[in-house]
């Protein structure tokens, strides 16, 4: 366990479904991130939250909707996804967005059918 | 973002030292050099970072060239558990240091294979 917990670990959803990914950390960190890792591609930063405020949206399609109710929790709401959205979705946290190391969760393996 | 260049793959034998190189010829004076690794089926894991001086921690050592255009991650005694993809990343100063581009941008990294 890294201190960043992601649930579920695996998710299969149809293109018309709505689902949510959850990320939780109790490390006292104030910044949280969503990354996407597609097969044989580098990790792509999707969203950044700093003190619950979204500070980065890396041109992510609106079918991905993040939510950060407090500094310990981060959600990624999914709706009407496409098969090409199948990937490993990774959550990370850090002390803040300054020069600290990131702590990553183990990810949610998402398959869109 | 300043770019880094790493070999696609490297191979090592168990209990031998491993030197993972990274070139970053366009590094700016305020960029930090970060290293992460990603084991199979896991998220990336922070390994070490530095600015100008060599750094040591329980996981590895980071040797930074005097001109900062290259660096080397050193695993002193490789184990089978060290088999992973290793990422060398340049990171600009964050918001609280007066910088604005704090993002951690991953490249393809180096796949390290450790032979028993």
C-alpha cells in the first residue's frame, strides 16, 4: 500500500453506462492528480487539483468529469465512454504542486465494451 | 517542457550495480531532475530527485553531471524486484517557488530487466 487507495481495481463498463472512480489519500497531501496510461503509451496528465481547486484540465473530453470534495478524496465520473478510453487510470497526490514527489495509487484498470 | 532521452531498455544481472543514463541537454537552471519507476501492474513510484549535487537515499543514488546535461540513476545492487520501467523527468519549480509549470510529464522511460 502506498497511502493512495484507488477503487475499484478493475472496471468493465458499457458505452452507455455511468460509473465513478474513487481515489483516497490520508497522507496530509493537498494536491491530487488523475493520469491516464493507455497500452504502450506514456502516462498522460488529465487533471490537477490543488487545495480542492482544479488548476489543470489537460484538454480532457467532457465525458470525463473530475470531482474533489476535499483534499483527501478525488473522483473521476465517467459517462458515455468510448472503447479507446480503455486504460489504466492512476491517481496521485503530493504535498502541494511544488517540488515534492508524487505518491501514486495502483490504478483502476478500465475496459469499455 | 524540457525533454529527456533514455535508452528504451537495459539488462542487468542480479546483485550487480546498474547505471541508468538520462540525457537532458535543454535543461534550464531551475529544473529539478526526478526519477520514478513503475513495476508491472502498479502505479509509478518516486525514487529520487536532485538539482545540482549528487543525491543518495535508501533506494538509489543520483549522479548529476557538472553541466547538468545528463544524469545517472545508480542502483547499487540490483534485485529481481528492481525490474521496472524507470522514468527520468525534468520538473520546473512549482507554484510556491514562483514557478508556473509544475507538471510531472512522463516519457517512455527505460525498461530494466534483471536476470537471476
